[in-house]
């Protein structure tokens, strides 16, 4: 239902003026047209895959893995040919990381000390960027741009991890053909996107949510395999039944490792980009509700659930991963030696206040920043921001504030470029390299707002994104038998992730860019929606064919719709 409302908001947004709207600086076709074209293309590709793709699971998986690696190398070559130092927060972090890598620290009383005290959430990103700079020096390229190239390489690796996790997750939840379709969609969105070419956290953590969801699905499969007798567990790609006893025997060490990895990825992803960890929070909510139901059932039956021991092992693994990651990130941030003034930090109340400004539609708003900075202590800042937020909402009234939230949702979900080039100054150090480089000239034509091919790139990106949202809306259709077990819980966690992400964007500071880190969630839901649509259409066609056969058996000829039929013998 939520995704359906988001699709409706995107279609309506074509007729609503708002700030940062895609197509303001260059022409793009109407959003409903792009939605139709994108959905038509995806359906045609799916029809081709459904009819033509054959082969065993090992062959398919090996080919997808090889192509994933190959495309990551191609993307690195392309993005590495035009990557550049951008402005805004990314440029600030990059400059500070270069100073730390080459001189051992930032100058006392520098702008970066004030910046990182205000936004301490970027401290771990700075540590990460510093090691990229050091790696560049060790590799023989002692320049800030060389360190950015190392970061770009990691972005490409993250993209490859995203596509592979989408493939494996969809294969686990649906089938191999849908998994191949999901892989193609993820590759298409990420390959045409230029976000991998700059140093920032959005593109670095895009693989985190997919990796967490995939590991959760595998762990849930293990728990289900040992929870009860009867039924079957199906192979992730082939769909063939797998013996539950074999799953239970082989899964304990692997499940513990996967839970440990989930905890590690959740904390690291949160420290780099909080939105990437929403899927772990959603999993915790789904499992907590499931645990509550199991406790009630146990009290009624007066016996423990069959998988209680395994569930405790998984919880311990996740908690251990969280604690280890928290300790590691704290040590990493402390190793930078940058003094952080705790009283200067902007907390959640500031971003809640900034998310309520109408002048910039919940995006970065200078007067709100100045107001928060004018309050000397963190406690006073939180109180002052909350009071100003409450006063602003009261002045809006419930109807106008709701309309503000709807317009924020339109702005956030109606941009398939994920706000590329919106931050100011974005093109700070523009596209370095030979002036006659073919790749550089192509990248400028595609990704600069005044580039000749920018409308084409933006239209393709928008069509793919809107079609993905439309298919996500179909994922909530009535499921199949057995969804209460593995598939149902994973899908519920993914949908809850989208809900949490949407609420976060509507209440706090908003950007279409903040959705980028959750692309694996959207693509996976889109493939499940495509599977639901395919199953629904297939059932309708089979029912219609069955009805035709019945009518023919009764001696009636079925004519096209609108043409009167006549009763006559089939002989």
C-alpha cells in the first residue's frame, strides 16, 4: 500500500511545482510517460528471460558472478576516467582526509574541527577516506585525486556486492529467472549512475542493506529448517527441495557467522550513512514480533519452541557483531586525533527542525543552521530546536503540514538521478583529465546539467526508477502458501525498511540521494512484485483457457470479445 501511494505521489508530482524538481534545469518527458515506458521495457525484458533463459543453477550463478566482476571492472575504468573532487560535505571530508594522510592531522582551530564537531556523524567517513589517501600514496599516486580513485574503486566493489546480493536474495525468495531479472535491473541502475565517481558515503554503503537482508534470509532459512518436521526447504536458485536435516546440521557455524556479519555491517553502515542500517532495525522489529507470538504460543502449550536455542545463538551473534563494530569504529575515530566538541554537535532535533522548513521543502536551510549554531550547549540546542519545530508546525496547521510532508515525499521519490548535482557547490573541481579524452567528454555530456546527453541519461534513470517503484507496489499482493515462514518474514522486513525510510525522509531533512543506499531493498521488492504479477496473470490465463476448453467440450465456439457466439457442434 505504501509503495502504491508513493507511485501515485510521483505521478501527481508532475503537476505540482516544488523545489529541486527533476527537469527544472533540463527537459525530461512527463513522469507518467517515463513510468509507462520503464514498466513496458522491464516487462519486455522479463518476457524474454521467461521464454529464453535455460540452464542449470550452477551455470547461471557462475555466469552472473563472472559478469558482476567484469562490469565492476568496466565501471571502475569508466568512473576512474572522469572522477572528480566535488564540493559540499564530500569536498570538506576529502580535503581533511588528505591533510591527515600527509601531515598527520588537521591544523588546530581549522574549519574542519568546527565542521566535524557540528556533524560528528562524518568522523568515521573521514577515517575511511584517510586510509584511501594513504593507500593512494603507497600505490605511488601521492595526490588527493589519487585517494579519491581508491574510494571510487571501493564504490564499484560496493555496487558489485549490491548486484550479487540482489541476485542471491531474489533467488532465495522467488526463483532463478526473477533473480536474473533483478540482477539486470540493479546493474542497469547502478551502471548508468555517476554516484560511484565521487567520494561520499551514499555510494560506499549501497551494498550494506542488501548484504544484511541476504544474510538474514539465509539465517531465517536455517531457523526454519530446524524449527519443525515436515515441509521442505528449497534451494536458493533451483527451487528444488533440500533435506531439512542437512540444512540444520551444516548451518550452525555459518548462521553464527552471518549474524555476526549482520551486526558488524549494521553498525559500520550506520556510522557511514544511517539509512543503510534501517534494514537491520526492521529485522529486529519483525523478529521481536515473531518472538512475542512464539512466547504466547509457548505459554499456551507449556513447552519451548523447537528453535529457541538456535534463535538465542543468532541474537548473541548479532549483539556480538554490534559490540565489536562499535568498539572498532570508536577506536578508528579516536585514531584521527581530531578534538570534537560535544556541545557543538547538531542532534536529531536540528534535522527535525530543518525537515519542517517550507522555503527549501525540508532540505538544507541556512537560517535553521544559524539558529541551531547560536545556541551554546547541546541541551539548549535540542530544547530550542524542538520548541521552534513545534511552533512552526502549529503555525502550519495539520492540513498544511500534511501537504508539506506529501510534497517532501514527491521530491524524494520523484528523482531517479537521486539529486545528482543538487548540492552546492557540487562541480567544484570539474572532471580532471585530458581535455580531449573521449570518456571525459562523454561523461560531461551525460552528467553535467548543460551536457548534450544529460536529458537522455536523466530520462533513462527516471524511467528505471519509476518502474522499480511501480513493481514494488505489487509486492504487497497476496502471497503464497508458506509465506509465514522464511519468505514472509524477509518481505515484511524489507517493506518495514521502506516504511521507516519514508517516515524518516518525511520528518527529517530530505534528499532523494538518501534513497540510494537502500536500492537493494527496492529492487528486491520490485522483483517480488514482478513475480506476483506474473503469477496473477498466469493464473488468469490458465483459468481462461480452462473455461474455453469447458465451453468447447460443451459444443460452443469461443469468439472474440464483443462478437456474438453461436452454438454448434465441435464436430
